[in-house]
C-alpha cells in the first residue's frame, strides 16, 4: 500500500490535521441519479437498520468516505451509495472518516446508472480495493438488474460466483 502523502500545513491553516468530520465537506450538492436509485439505496439502509437494530454497526449511504489526506488535498470527495461498517458504535455521522473511526467499510454497494457505471466499475473499485481495502464490494443496476460481487483476497478483488 502506498504511503499517505503529507499535506503541507498552509493548505489547511483553518483545520487541525488530520481534519475531523466537522471540518471536512459532507455534501457535494449533486442530487441522486433517479427516483429508483434513491429508493433502492433507502431500501438497503432501512432493511439492514431494522434487521440489525441490536448490533454495533453503522449503515450509511450517499455520504463521503475519507481515507487519506491526499484525497482531502485533491478535493476528491466521493462516497459509496451504500456501505456497512461492522463493530462500531451507532450514531449519526456527517461523513465516514477512517482516521477518526479506526476502520473503513466492511461492505460497499454501488448502484449503477448510465452516468456512473464506468466510474463505479473501475475507479471506485480500485479505491475500495487498493486504498480502503473493503472486504466485499458489489454493484447493482436497479434498471437492468446487473449485479456483480467481489471479495478481497490477497489484496485483490476476486469475483464472487452467483451462489456466493
């Protein structure tokens, strides 16, 4: 894994380093892709929050996940459509800041759309594999029902078969 680059102090004079979720942007002002996209994300969130109401778990969606100071410096604010982090205290977050929380997501699901599909299949997949090391990554297209899943093994994603 590449070393996290050092951010020059003058870049963030107004924040302490590393910045906290209160100091980082938590909205890009971009609306959801479609009503179906939004409803699918909400279905995932609501279902798991209900099913796992007695577990220490964070279930979120459409929010930024911060994993490196280089990402902050480049203003590369991206986040999964849906993610789960196991064995963490419940509670509201503005964004998921790995250096504050001590861990990243355990599962990420991206909901594909015409405008995001290639980004989700390539760029985001590499981030989840190489930087965040998300153990399981899935994508799903709510219009075509295309689905794919991957499990992190030896630092590489390997495709899951249909029955897994």
